[in-house]
């Protein structure tokens, strides 16, 4: 009888532990895994611009969170370029702006997918940006993963084709 009671107790505890483990696994499997990408800016030759950018898919689009330092005070063009290659000294290896729809350059939501809000650097050369973008994704046809992110020396005028007259490329990162 004592052996039967011990076996029964072991059986009950084993069942409880298994149920808890299964319940936890199911809960984890049901939880959506957030899709994210990041980029670490490297400066152009003899430059000092650096920073980190996070892209997070969320309801309604992709949230871009950027922190950049080493900029001259004022506005700077900020774009996604078609090729994830920052190997050329002037970052020309990143190609032109990411433009899957083949539309004109312009403001975010009015131009092509590579158009991002400009960065505004403070007096110390630091810029922060937190923006929800609706024209890009991290998966599928308009995915930006594997493409380059470029910071330009000058402001984007949002009109000149095809680049917004934003000037030289002062930092580059591959979006991973």
C-alpha cells in the first residue's frame, strides 16, 4: 500500500510538472516574436559621425529609433540606399536611394521608400529621431534588411531629383 501511495504521488507530481511545462511552452509559442533590425553607423574617412539605429515592426508600420553623434549642427539628409555595402571611402557602394516603386524623391510618405525624416543635430552635434514609418517593412517586398542607411552632410530639400541635394555621405551602416 505504501508503494502504491508513493507511485500515485509521483504520478500526480509528474503530471503537474508536465502540465506546467506544456502550458509555458504553448504560451511562448503563441506570443508574437517582434521583428527588429538594427544598424551601426560608421563615419566616412576622416569623419566622426557615428550612431545606432533600431527598426521595430509594430502595428501600423516600422518604428525607427535613431541616435547619431558627431554631426555639424543643423539638418542632415537621412536615407535608405539600395545596396548594403559601405565599403567605398565615400560610401558610393551603397548605390542610390531604395526606390522599389520607381517614384520621385520627396518627403516621407510622398516620395520613395528610402526617404526618411531628416536628422536635426543640436549645437553639440547630436541628433535623435523616433518615427513610425509606413512605406517600409522588415520582411517581404519592401524590406530594408540588407540595405544601407546613409547620413548626408547637408539638409534634404525634398525636391531635387533623385537625392534631395543632401550632399556628401558622412556615415553609413548596413541594416541587419
